[in-house]
C-alpha cells in the first residue's frame, strides 16, 4: 500500500518545457516521495528543484505567484489532481495515486449500508481510480450506486474540502454516501454539505465509520459561532493571500453588508489564519475569513468567533431579519448564496 507520484507525467512535462529550475510544493504526507522525485529529476535532466517549505493543504494552495520571485521556470503541484491539468501561468498539477484496494472494506461496508440501498460514492484525489471497482462490487450486492458527474474543476465523484459540487446534485437520489478513503476531513464535509448519512470506508484498517456524530458536532459549533458573532459590533474581515483563497469579492460583499447594518469593519489580509495571528487584534470582537472555510468549521481553538463564507451568509441573514436555514448544506462552501438575496 503506497502512494505513488505520477513520475511519468513529471518527466513528460520536463522534456516538453525544458526548464532549468522548478519550484515544487506538496502536502506534508508526500514530502518524502517528493524529495526522492527531485533527486531523480536532478540526476536524469540536470534540473534544479526548489521545494516549498510552507504548508500545502489543497489545490487552492499553489505557488504560481512565487515562480518568478525565485527565478524558476515553472512549478509542480504534487498530490492534488482535478479536471484541469494546469493552474495559473506556471503551475502543472501532478497526481499521486494510492494503490490500496477497497475489496475487503467493501465487504464490511455492505453490512453497514444495508439499510441504505441507494448509495452515493465519493472520494478524493488519491482514490478516484477505485470508484468504478467499488461501484461494481456494491451493485453486485444489490445496491443502487450513484457517482456524481464531473464539472469544469472536479473529476467524477471527486470532493475537495470545500467543494462538493459533484455529490450535492445527486443527494436526492441516494439514501447515504460512502466516502472512499481514510479522511474524516472529507467525510465530515460531505456529510454536512449534503445533509445525508455518510460513512467513511477506511481500506487500511478495514473499518466503516458513521460520520453523523462528528458532523453534528461541527454543525453545532458552526451555528453557535454565528449566534455569538451576532452580538459583535467590531468585525475583522480577512482575505486570504494564498493563490486559490483570494476571495476579494466575497470580502467586499461581507464588509459592505456589515457596514450597511451598523457594524464597524477592519479589513485584514493573511496567508494563514491562526489564533496566534489574530491575538493582537483585541478590539475585534468577531472575524469573518473568506479564505478556507475549514479553518472556521474545523477550527476549535479560536477565542472569538471566526466565521467562514457560509457562516457569514447566515450571520447577515439574521442581522437582516431572514432565516439562514441549513447554511452548510450547499455544493460549495466558498460561494455566497444568502448574499445573493436583495435587502
């Protein structure tokens, strides 16, 4: 059971583009394999590779803007694939595939999923190749299986931490979702976004986990943070500085709406939103950050409300006398929906 970087694609790109210097970024779990790949690239082509020392949490976390700063010729983003193969002006996406099989855990899951005969399948980058084999196995056991269609960004059945736009459209066709892979992060998001029972299939431990309790905990925390922020008079609106998280339009909308409703707004910009970076801003009673929604939904260590875009939607709705509804149930957590309603 090994996660393998698509080295053939890397070699193909290098042979076509003939770079002298490459800037590389990868998630923490792939740093060892990435360093080994950099050595192979040096030995095979004489190309210098520079590895980013910053965190890398997803496809929104690329380093395209830094290529020219480092006088590099291109960037490789390792481990997060999508329906697109390039991002920005210089960055190429390079897939990493986990060769673990789901045969055994599907047998276990069939018993757990028995009350839910219409099942939706979803997964993240490393296990996309297992969707069809698992679908066939479940169908052979009598299940109706649905895999959401791909779109301009997402591949068929793929979910990101903030984007569930392949699974959300089929939620009314299924009784439950099964997330392939050991990732509570993705499974909780899928459960919250679709509002459906969701089970995580861990092929390493042969375990099937019901995500209802974990998802409900996140939902309650998200709702509580919104109501705590309702009493705030001074807000910090944070725009993310990471390439895929610069939601300037969202930040402007939130700032304008809060100001129109009598709140004071201080606009901030940060690469990473952490308790330590927020601590000096003591005059701010609540924050809204438009970068990564999971910072707010999974972040349990902030001493003041730190709301995501869906939570900001809900807050503005409450301030303006509207019901926010189930504000986390949406296809994408980086898009405003309540915000589209006129005052």
